[in-house]
């Protein structure tokens, strides 16, 4: 028999849009959200497996340009190019690798915002997730590629598991990988992230300086010399080494001159700064006690500690913790992770940890299959219709058309949160309309952090996160028409392509799983 169900477009409740049914073989069969054929039949429906991964904010955007690959290289938008190895390509924020843009970035933006490719060349854009890119790079590093920790270093071997702690300016992202045969990677813990990155520490330190310097002096300095103010803060937070439990840094020339001008114009008894525990101005040096400095990191360190404890408790075979990203240059952060977790896993930090993500993206663009398996960060599904059954369906979901009664707004699960999704898998389905005069077939995709839902409008369900509509202009065969749906998944983006087999009209969609 025919298992009949469908989709509808937006909130329109008209017969001619959005519905489709699955063509299943064999007689008999049971039900599982839609009717499936017995014997030679099976589950045929919208089989789009989706992986959701949280990634941190865009880094090195529009900064420097580096040629990667001999015979290639080159300069884009200024900067300089060079050659390393064979092939060709370059990067600047996004990475251009062998004719593709490889973009390392965060949620909340699309191709148009990135400004890299037009809608006609979206297939040239490859998204590299930051923790994955860093993992790919660190996995292949030899001993000399890591900051020495007093132990002999061996390359990560098959079967070994490790945490990637990607500490960026905006977010701190964590994922867990296992090395498979041949060096490929399997994700063991869905990537997660939040806004507890280095900029939060910068913000707290800047607030301290605003309170320390009187008369709005630091605010004026930030406004007049923003680059110098940022460098001053970051040098003290990320690069200064404590001397006798005190962090010290020289005040730059522009700030010294500003202090002298204000000092000359002050009345007797006025002060340039107010007394503050842990902070002192001694000549041309600002001193911050170790305790005071650590207070700026408190929120970020608490998050790191809690997250790593949770992961290590659930994955007992983890052997390494890899620190990457610009924020991981901080001595306070590195020392904290080592003190808290060195008895449970070996803590490693590559030299130039801020570059690990970009260099890993280059490697990833050359071989995307290096990430063999990922965890779905959400439960993904599509909106569907099926024959209305008053015993199990809500009365308000009943929709009647010329072909009978239907239940609308059903959530058809594609993949469950935490489920493994393999690389380079594809599926193909033949779908049927639900009305004779149907001229389009619509697909709407939804996601939720719940494992199971019944309707797309239940609490916790987001969407539609992506839509796809294919035209079906030739209605001469009524309901005896077919649409072929091809779904490609397992990479960092999921693609679905629908083709009307009567007219060869096509439509495609990329499911947005990055943005929160």
C-alpha cells in the first residue's frame, strides 16, 4: 500500500502546497510516524542526518594574508603571500584552499555576511569548525610542536582520546576526539561553547582600570588611543610573567604623556588614581597582584573546570587535554588547567596556539574526511503530515483536503541529539504529492535539544531553520508524479537537493546548524 503523508508551507492550509508522500514497496507493513511497507518495502522519507556544532567567534578577520602552497600563494586585499609545500591557496580570516574558501567562524552569519562568495558560488565555501580544525592540526604535530611540559612527547596514536579546549576571545569551546585507524578522528562529545572567552577577562580588567584611574582618565585614553589601550591590557593579561607573585608592565609613552599633562593641571592634593588593593602605579610601571589578576579570570576558569570535570567523568579513557586559541596563551589559564587536571590527563599546548585553528583549517580543507564521525548537537526533523487518527492526534491538528483527513505539524525525526553521524554518507528518496493539482513541494526543517517531540510547535523546538521548495509545474499525471530528494550529510554542512522528475526543476538547501 501507499504510505501517505506530507508537508505544508508556513501556516497556509491549502490543498495545493507542500504535501508529499513516500513510495514504499511490498504489501502490509506497520506504522512509524508514517506508513512503511512490509516485505520489500521499508522506511522511505526525508532522510537528512544533521550535525549541529557550536563554534566560537571569527578570528583573524581581515588581518594578515599568508600564501599556503608553492606555486600558489598570492595576495588578496593587500598583505603578503608566500609558499609552503605544494599546491596553492591563501588565507585571510577565511582560508582559500585549492579553489575553495574555508571559513573559520561563529554562528549568526551567513554567506552574504561573510562577503566571500555569492549565492551562485556557495558550493565554494567550506566551513571549518574551530575545535575540529585545531584538533586536526595538533594531532599531526611532532614533539617539537608543543610547549615542553617536562615529559617526552609522542604523536597521538590510534585509539587515544583527547579533549580540545579552544579558548578564544569570544568563546571557550570544548570537544572530544578519538584517533581512528589511519589517523582519522571520531567525535565522542558534542562540541559546546559559551561566551566566557578572553574578552570577558579584558572587560573586567578594563573596568578595574576605569575605577583605579581618577577623573575618567582611562576612558579618555581608550577613546583617544584604542589600539594602545588594548595592547596594554592584553600584554599584561596574556604575556606578562609574574615576579614575586606580582604582574608588572610598562606604561606606554602615550599614557605617560597623558598622565603628565593631567598632573600639571591638577590642584594640590588631587590624585591621578585612587588606592586599590592589588593594584599600584610605581613610576612608569603598573603592578597587579597575582590574586587580583586571577579575579579577572574567575568566571572563565570556573566554567573550564566544571566543563572539563563533566567530560572527564563521562569519558574515562581521555589521555590528553589540548589547549588552543589566543586565550590559551595566558599563563594563568594554562597553570590553572594543569593544576586542576594534570593528575587525570596530560595537558599540552602547541607553540603559537592562536595559529593552530587556521593551520588546521588548511589541513581540513585538503581532506575533509579526516573527521570521520560527529555528534549531533540537536535533534533535527522536518514538518510532516500523516493520516489523521483521532485516537492519537490532537483535534486542532486535523486538516481536511480532497484526499481525506490529515494530521498537520508532526515532527519527523531525522537524527537525535548526541547521535553519531558518519562522514560522506548520502541518501536518496522518491516522494509523491498528496493532491492531484499540487504545483510545489515544500520542506521545512526544525531542531530541538529534546530527544523526542511530537509536533513542531512544542516547547523547545526551533524553526524552521531551513526551507526548500521545488516547483512541480506539470500536473497532468495527478498524484502519479515523483520528486527525488538527495541528502548529503556528515560534513560541517548538510545539503538537501530536490528534483521534480517530470520537469527537472530543482531546489536545494543547506541546513543551518551553527547559529544559536
